[in-house]
C-alpha cells in the first residue's frame, strides 16, 4: 500500500501538525516502507508463530477503596479549582 502525500497532509492536519512539502514527501516514503513491512509480516504462516512460548500473565494488584482524599491542599495551590477538578486553559484548538 502506498501512502501518498495527500494522505500525509490530511493526517497532519487532523493531528494539528505543520509539516513542509519536503517533510510530507519524506514522511510519505517512510510510512509506505512501514506499511510494506507489516504487509510482509502478515505473510508469515500462522504455524510458524505458534511455536512462540506463552508469556506469564501480568500480575494485577487488587483495587482497594482508600476513602475520601483531602483535596484542600491541592485546591489551595491550584490557579482554578471547580467541582472537585482542576480548571485548565484549552490547549487544542482548530482554525478550520
């Protein structure tokens, strides 16, 4: 699958990234090589993959209720605090 410059430009816009035309062409080539690599991996027979040993399960901790937390210290140091949450300025905006 070929990743063309138009797709790179569209994804960059959706991610609010500014990239130059030179970077778009370079990124197009790099992403095409990555996708081609995964397409090659897809061609590996499933039988060859079954021989991999099973990994042990990740141990999970128990969820325990710790009770109410005193937020007065955090609230007193926050620039703005409302309804038990920190109020922060919006950092993502679109000029579309």
